[in-house]
C-alpha cells in the first residue's frame, strides 16, 4: 500500500471512531464509555490536508509528461487518438484512491480485535487546490469479547476549504461493564452489559475567519441495553433496561486547528467545542444539554522531541441519563482507567506527554495527568483526584506523514490498562 493510499484509510477510520464518540450520548444503554474508549484506542485519527496536494500534482505531472511525449514523437491519427483515450483514462484513474486494510485495536473496555476499513479518497473538485480531499467509505469492528459494529461515513471539503460537511451512520452491539455513577466505582463492583443500537450524525461547518469553523450538527439514534451473565456481585442495574430508547439532539460545533500534521503534531494548537441539546420536542426521551471542550498545545524541542499538553472539560445539565453524562477514561483522558469506571455530571482531565524519536522508525513516549468527576463544579475535591502515569513505544508506519503505531501501558489509581492503535493519544 502506497503512502498516498494509506492516508484515506486512516482518515476513514478516524471518522468511524469519531462517530462512535458522538453516538455515546445517543443510546440509553450507556454507549458512551466503550465507544469513546474505542476512539481513544486508535488515537482519534483524522487526516486533513496532508494528501490534498498529492493527487492534483500527480495528475499534472502525468499530463505534462504525456503532452511532452506527444509533441516530440509524430504519430498517425489512429495512434494519436489511442493515446488521447489512454491519457483520458489515466486522468480518471488518478483522481482518487481506493484502499482496504485491517487495523488492530486493544481497548480495556471492549477487548482486543481488528477494524476492517475501506474507502475512496478524492478531490471534490480537481480545480480546488486548497480544500483537503473528500472521503467516503466504511469500517467494521470485531473484538474478542463479542463486540461488533459497522460504520458508513462521508466527509466533503468544498469551496476552497470553506465548508466541511460530515455524515455518518453506525450500527452494532458492544459488550462492556457498568460500574455505577459517581464514587460508586470505588466499591469495585461492576455489571456486565450488552448494548445494541444505531446512530446518525450530520454536521455542516463554515469557515468564518482564519482557521475558525462554526456550524450546526444533528444526532439521532436509539439503542437497547440488556444484562450479560454475571457472578451476582454487581451494582444496581441502570434504568430503561431492556427498553428501546431514542435520543435526538441539535447542537453547535466550534473548531480551530493550527496543527500542520494531525497524526504527529509538533507545533500549533487545537480548540474544539461541541454542544448537544437533547429535547423531548425533537423526539428524544430525555431533555438535557451536553457540553464538551478540548484544548491541545504542542511544542517541539529540536527535530526529535515534542511536548504535548491536553485539557478536557465536560459538563452536563438538565435531566440527563447516566449514559449522557461525563465518562472518565475515554478519549485517552486519562489512560490508566477503564472507560465508564467513573461517571458523573461534570469532569475535568489534564495531561502532559513527552514524545521522543529514536533510531530508525522507533520512538517512545511518557505521560502523566490528573482528572476528576463530580456532581457539580463546586464539589470537586482534592481527595477525589484520579491520577495516571504511563509510557509506551512508537513505530512509524509512514515517514512521509509521520503516522505512528502506538502501544501504551498506564497506571491509574486502582489498576492499569494497555491500549494500542494508530496515531498519538492527542
């Protein structure tokens, strides 16, 4: 697989995981913890402009070479016509790339398995040299604990990178453990659950100035949660057990990204804010509001060292079900905790990571952070802080785009986790 072909696959898989993160607030069956952790296990990967110049450039080079050849060597009309047809055919073939490949994952919440991803990447308009390439495709998830999922996605970049349009659909079932809400997880009890559901996301972002994008979003979905066999030592079951429940929301997203490389940032910042307003008037069973905000900062020291900082804030208001609240241990915030082990209405998590390139394609990373969940901001307490520390190895899959395969082990307050995936944790 060429480096250019590798790009759409990684980007497509990024959608699949990103949609799972979004659909975690859709199903009453507590979709949030395992799905967001799936996102974190693969690093939340999303490609943008890195490959945009490659396809047009290749096409232009081929056209230039072929034109030169035709001018230098006189041909008969039949030969010229054949060459023209061949040139047209090559132009069409060079417009995009189709890729299919398996990618391994390891998640403390849903087990070890593989994501089979495939897609088609292409410039929406060949004359547009500014917009990142558009992508359509799908992905399937299989893990050793019986979790299965299928995702279809499309992402279009239009009008000189003025509009970003995203549409995604996910359907599947996940097996995971529910630990209760708030400090109940400290008791060490858990309830094995199975959640089956589907979710749809639509989002349109408009570039208002510089690198700022703003736009509306809509989510709609439903899911059903059932019990799996357990040993009897469990937490109380969640509400709506065995009932098919739907959630629908409208919201807003604000995004500003100055990173040059989404896979391995060395400079720049990322700010992302999302709000989802679930309402019975929209057909949702629950009415509540969910707010999420992320800020990342990156600084390099020389050509082989990077210091990365991450801050994540979460808040929930209204009559929110437990699966629509803030879930600790997801989105790699923080590693060292199983997704869903700590859940509450408000959450804060911050972490610092040092990344170092070694010989050949190898590298290492060490990280540490603090976080906490609470019923309200005023109830955050020093003695409830959840610390995490860890490290991992990196192997560079693509030198051109700095795409790493990541394997991390992290120690939390009461245990450790192991995860692996493509791309950095943040």
